C-alpha cells in the first residue's frame, strides 16, 4: 500500500508489551479531522460549510494514504475533557455486532473514520482454575507478515488543551477455530495489500453498508499461537522474550534453558583443563626416582622402602652415629613379616627403636629420612588402649 506521509521515529517506537494508552501505528486515508465525505452539522469544525466534501488531494481525486501515530483507546470528538484511564479502557475495542445498527457512539466513526492498525501480533490470556490462573499467549501470522487490524479513529480537541488528540479502537469479532480454546473474541484481520483494505479505507465510502459489515469476520488464514512469559502481564515490562515461546531454546528466561546453559561452560572447562594438562611437560626425574619399590599396604609412618640398599656412604654414617636407631629392612624381611605400624618408643632420651628380627645383631642405624632429628612419638599407652588424663597434662 502506498504511503505519502509517515511519523518520525521518535513518535513510534517498537515495543514488545503494547498496552492501552500507548501510541500505535495507524494507516488511513489522508482526510480532514472530521473524516471522509461531507461534514455534519455537529462537526467540531463549525466554520466550514455544511455539505462540503473532503477531497484527499484537491483537484486530483487521487486518494492519499498516510501512517500516523495515534493513542490506543478511542476518545470521541465530542468529549470536552480528557477522560480517566478506566473510561479509555472501555473503548480500546469495538465489537463487530455493535456496528450493525446505525446508532451508538461508533456511528460517525464507522462511516467516515476507518483505519488499519498495524502490529506484529497480539496477546490473549488463557484462563484456568476458574480464572484464578491466566497464561498469556502470543498470536501472529504463520507466514511472518504484519497483521492489519480493522479499526476506527477519531480526533478530539479538549477545552483546556491547545493540541488535538488522535485516538483509535480495534474492531473485534468471533474467534476462528484456531483460537476458540483461548478466547471467544479476536481482532478483525484484513489481508495485507488486498482489495479488502482498499475498500475499508476508501474515502468515497462514507456511509455504512453491508459490504463493509461483511468484512468483519474471523481470519481464515493460518496463525501461530503459543504460551509466553507471564511477565508480559505487567505494563512496565518490555523484552523481546515476550514474543518467544516459553518452551523455546531461544527463551533466556526458561528455567530449563538456564540449567542447560550452565552445563555447557563446565564441559568447556574440563576440555580446557585436559588441553592444558596435555601441554604440561613431565618434570625431570631424580637419579633415584627409577628405583623399584615394594607395593604393600602401609601407613604414613611406615612408607614403602626402595629395594636397593642405602648408599654405602649413608650406611657408614649411620653406623658411626649411635644416637639414631631406625632400622631399614630389606625386601625379604618385609615380605616375610607383617608391616609395622608406628614406632616403639624406647626408655632412653632419644626416639629409638630396634628391629624385631632376633637373627640380626642389635645394632643402631641412622635413618635415611630423619637426618638425625628427634622423632616425635606418642606417649606409652596402657594395655586397654587408654591413657590417664594426668599424662596428657604432663606433656
């Protein structure tokens, strides 16, 4: 459809939670504020001659169309003061059956001030549990085209204001088969760029007719309808997620998607750690690191001992040092005896022990790990596994 005039970008902004009282985009014929056709005697512009017709373009007879920003919630031209929000809510929609007779508040608008309201889609609430629970649903065309709602517009000039206010309403009809489960009413949707729209907006049709009334019927095209976030129910909220299905993977506020996204970074982290680990070079082995050890169950006090004997230099040192008597056992001795748990404290001042092998001489040896330091030992225990509390304070 041709457009001769359009509002500035500041007047119309995209929103995902459009509410009554907001300014929406309206497409209409470029006619005077009193509408198409001749003026009525009760028109707000009393200085114009009664019976004068509005020519969309003077001297040409060509119809001009324009896009205009208007407020949702129609305020009739005869209103003297700005109505409250509750009153405006009553005129956001006009029922198709209320236009069938030539009377009522819509009588002037339906004849002279018809328009198309442009939107991506609309919301409707599914009531459950007797109306206690309301689940919002978003409805749009399946082919992705914009929706063209049949509407009516008007222009009012309040007594206390110097500016004119343009408002509109959306005409509703019975729901089609797709939306019967959701609600019993839906907006009248006209086909984009069709002859229907040209007929609906034709300024030459300034009297209501059966042809115009018959255009107000349920949409017979395919629609998409799905549940969306309940946050759309709050007027102040606005987010692109409001028109994304709740169950969709694209919905950032879906709790299932939240946990699914939380798992992904963890996998990446493990992969990154594996990659880092694969790049770490093994440290250079110490000269004695390759010596085999006896792999038997032990405690921290009796760790596995290398099979090779202690170097002769260390052996001589421990033979010469009588202060330390920590025995080192060979593989044969370890395999023939149960591992020793801990050390048996001696009666002397140092921390010494003797091997239990009676076949060996009771010589004192120096530990290869203690470096001559005194080993901390536990106090003697009584035969029943307990000790006196006085021993604890005498430490």
